[in-house]
């Protein structure tokens, strides 16, 4: 059985010869692991089961502001501090709630197609996913500012609807492009809605602003036969039924310090697969390798029953995790 089939079995709630897994690293943690293992190519030797096929690699460093990077939508991220992977936004594009203030980008089909083709070269026998990070709420706040967007939901709802509609339409054009390629198995949306307890904007505003666009994007994926994978950090349990009704197959990142994993597996495990659950918040940074190994095995036994699980850390591994703990987690995955 190959990696792709293990993931398909997991998403279909069927058992396999082993539980599929996937591990990603922040840049700083990757550097630590390279030094620890004395192996610059260690990442390619992991038996990761997922392969991302990227449509875009625009990440331009500003000559006038080293450490600041402009993304595809024109948002500038300051990565000169601790966070070298994402960064912070010092100056939102929308200074006021006026949709005409910013021109939205247009998808260049030729360039995006070449990126996808190049990404597919290294897919091996893995499960291949298309990818839109910062897909809706996150893309909106990256352009308007986090606090501003939340206030706009109450004070300027028409602007928020216009902004999210334009983002949604762009995302659907990306999904349609992936639909022209053979070998794409699933589609991943990144969009943080949760905090440690409950939704950032609450369920009523989520259902008003986010859910209608989620339904459109998921429908576009279903048209092409893609399995649908949704990332959100935080506690979003109260909207699991909404996401399932919309067509979600797999939820990432499933933080065990937030969810009762036994309860959620029992309640939703027949419909929803889970990807993540090995805590980068509590377990991996602070416990011993022995505890990491034992807890990783325990979680895999709970969530992997009858399929429905892709073992993984709850996020790309951050720089505060000891390399010995990474190795203990990998040992559990590989066994």
C-alpha cells in the first residue's frame, strides 16, 4: 500500500497497514534539525504522506525595507523579528471600509500553471493537495487589519461582504485551475477562526460572513472530485456540523489542549477525519522525549481507530521544540 492510498483510506474512514503522517517545519526549527542530524537533506528522507502543489510563490523582499516581504495580494509582512515564516503586518492596505481603495490581483493562468506543474514533479506516491493559505477571513484581515475587520462586521457589513466576495471569487478561479490538472487529490484551505475557547467572531457572524463563501469554495472542489481539508487553529467545535453539511472531509489542526479528542472522535469520527493532534503548544516544547513518544502513540491509537486520522503536529514545528522530541514523535509515527 502506498502513501496516497493510506491517506485516501483515512479520509474514507478505512484502516490501513499504518497510519499516514505528515510533518512540516518552520525555518528556524528546520535549521536546528539540520544541525542536530548533520544532514541538510533530512526533510526529504521523511516518509511524509502529503504533497502540496503550489500555484504561487510570490514572496518579494522589499529592497527599501529588508526583512519585509510583499505577498501576491500586495500585503507586506514584516519578518525582521522572531517570526521568520509569516511575520506581522505594519500597514494594512485598506485604510477605511471602502472596497474601491484596493485593486485585487488577477490570476495569471500561465504562471500559476507552471508553478503547479513544477510542484507535481516531486509528488512521488503521495496524496497531492492544492493549497490556498490565508484563504478567506485571514486574507480579509491581512488586507484590512485584524481589529478593523472585526469592527467592520458590526459597523460596515456591506464592505465585509464585498471584500469576502472578491476573495472568494479569486479562490474559486484558483480551484478551477487545479481542476485542469490530473493527479490532484484534495484541496486545503488555511483560515484561522478559533481562539482557545470558541470562535474569534462568534458563530452568528461566522455563519453570516464566512459560511456562505465556504459553501461556494467547497462546491467548486466537489465539482472536481477533490477531498476537502480545512485548517483552523483554535476551538471551532460549534461549527463542525456546518462544515460537514458544506462537504468538509478533514479538519486540521485538532489541538488536544482544546478538544476532548475521545469525545470528538466518537461524535464526529464517522464523518470527519482529523489531521494533527500532536500538540506544539503543550507536549512537544516542554515534555521529555519519553513522554512525547508515549503520548504520540496514545493519540494515534485513539484517533486512528477505523481510519480517519493523519498523524501530525498541530502546526509547522516552531523553533522552541527540542530536536530530541521531534525524533521521539517521528519514531512513534514510523512505528
